[in-house]
């Protein structure tokens, strides 16, 4: 599998932990007038969209600095969301594994702005030059930037993000993902793990298989 460009300059500048995995924006309204309802069952799975009673949950491990993740967001997720999330069949669980940007989006979530900041990060990540840019992003989408910055600077979510990263590593081992196939985005769908940018029919087929069980 082709190794992705994780935008080394940005990673060095921000001290991002994109964890060396390789591999966009999916607007807040995939269908005009219909917005996602965020749900949360635990701190570990706090970033969720969809119906809390959906039959299956899909965990996505990703990085905002990953080009393949951006490609999935812009090209494939809208159809998956329309067919499976908005229909109530699936709930989607987000787990960003880059420490700086993951921390930023979690601090945005503290103010009820996860989706807005999530979208904005995928759009603006290539333009990030310094950490202060993250504070500017917060201001641009209506977040109280001082509260945001206090959260971000405190390292409040470092342990949580490290835990997500560790879960991904364990997942690669558990599901026997070869070294050449290890990367982001990575999707845990029922008892199957899929890695890298995949066509719609591969993800949808896996979902249908799990729904049929």
C-alpha cells in the first residue's frame, strides 16, 4: 500500500504525534436541513454521531494531517453517512490520534463545537504554521478562544488520545493487519478492521455483513 504524505512540515512545527501511520471535509449537513445528533456514552467514545440505538458502531481512527483521511472525508463519507448513519443503522465513533489536533477538537467539543471544528481542521490543517493557529480557528467558528486555549494548553486530553492510539496498535495486532497495511484511516466495523482509503462498496459491504448477523 502506498505510504501517505503526513505533511511532515506541519507535524514538526506543531509537535504532532501522527504516529507515523500512513495513509475531508464532510460538512455538517450531508443532506440539507439534516444535522447530526452528537451522542456520548463514555469519555472514550465521546465523539459520536448517529442513533444511540443503532445496531452497530463503527470506530474510525484518523489524523487531521493525513491526506488519505481527508480523501475519505470528502469522497466517501458523505455516502456512508447518508445510507447508514442518517438512516439510523450505524453510529459513528471518531478517534483522532494526532495529539495536538486531536486535543484541539476535543476542547472544541467541550463547547459543543466538535463538528464545526472537525470540518474546519480538515479544511485548514495544511495551512497550520503554529499552535496559535488553532486558537484562531476556534475564534473563527464562534468558540470562546480563551476557554479553548486554557483547555488545550493544559494537556487535558493527552491521556485519552494516547489511549486511542494504543487501541489502534492493539487492533492491528488483534486483526493481524500486516505492517504494509497499517495506516489511517482505520475502521473497526463489528469484528473486522479495514485500513486505508477504501471504495464505498468495500465499507458498505462490510457494514451490510455485520448488519445481517
